[in-house]
C-alpha cells in the first residue's frame, strides 16, 4: 500500500492556497491544513497529532513572517522539511541557514514544485 504524505500549506494569498492544494492533491499528496499567516501556521502545527513531513512556506505574511514561523516550527519538530516559496529572494540565505530544506523562487513550474516535494519527503528522517 502506498502511503500518502501529508503537506501543510502556509500562504496568505487564497488563490495560491487553492493552486497549491489542487496541484498537490492531483499529484497524490494529502493537504493536512492551510494557514494564512505564520502565527496561525505555528498554532496549527502544534495541534496536528500526526505532524506533516513537508510545509510549503511563504515569506511575506501578516502577523508573523515565514522565517519566524519556520524557526518556531523547527523548534517543535526539527525533522520537518520546509520548502520556502517566495519572490523575496533576499531571504533565501537566511531561510536555508535556519533550517529550510529548499527555497523555490516564484515563478516556478509544477514539475519543480513536485520535484522539491519528493526530495523533501525522501530526505525526511523518521
């Protein structure tokens, strides 16, 4: 039996939330939840009984940035693979230095997104 991996989407733009959810679902992943800002993301992550292995994380959001949210989430579970997706490439080095698995520059292809997802899942340590 194939295990369906759960993914957590964190982005403040509803159109991107919908896009990510559709692409991931059609690609065989399960969306564990969607948060609209970093503060909500940390709260939701704490509440997950089965933590998602991968998080798609935006940088610029109200309440708490992607960098701040990632730091908090990685303190809860440092095995979590965070894929930053942002047009703000000025935070790329910082995102990687705090523990983000990958940084995907906007604009990207669906194939690039799925490839990053698969690499993140393959690298996850139980």
